[in-house]
C-alpha cells in the first residue's frame, strides 16, 4: 500500500473519532513509564474515554475546517489525545485526578462541545463534577424550596381546620 494511502487511513480514523467525540483533550505525556501509561489507559477506557497517540501532522490534516481547527497551534512536541464520547468532562476530570500522581503529564488544550480551552482552562473544566452529579444538585435545589412551600401550605391548612 502506498504511503499516502496509509496516512489517509490514519487521518480518516482521527476524523471519525473526533466526529463522535463530545470532547478532545491534548496532553503532553512525555516521560511517563509503560506501567503508568497502561494504568491511565485502563482507567480512561473503563470510563469510555480513548487515549491515543497520533502524529501532529495527521491531527492537523484531520481537523482542517472542523470545530477542532483551533487545536492546531497546540500541536507541538509529543501529543497524546484523550477522546470522550459521552460526558465531555469525563476525560479531563479523570486525567486531572491522575495528575496528582503522574507529574509528567500536563494539559496542552482541549475542545469541549465545540469550545476551545487552553491548558489553564482545561484544569478548571476538569474540576466540574459529572453531569449526573450536577443534575442531582440542581434537582435538590429545586426540591428544597418546594418542600418548604408545601410545609407552609400544610400549616395554613391545619390552622384553618382548627378555626
């Protein structure tokens, strides 16, 4: 197979993965051991996040004229890509947890739901709780005033009954 055809296969694979992705995070993972890499990949895979290493030139061709086009300036040096498919914060959050023990990994940039974030912003995004947890907090905040209102209505009804 000619070299250009092999490269096109990789570019198409990247495009397909990025098209399905809810978030894409670029990492600098230079200097981690095989054991650390295996542990990180396993943890991410269990959460439905792919961790891949692609050539920067292949990523550049794949993101041309897409929502991920803004990642091009960050494609310098070795690049590892974390691709989340469901909850966009899953990949960044799990990677951020691993940053505590793996000092050789750092965020480069990322795109979550079409918005480009630099390394510092990715750290902030990584602190966002999972979607289910956020929904539970929202519903809890709705429930509290409604429960208070129900108690007031009940107290008024009981006072009217006694009169």
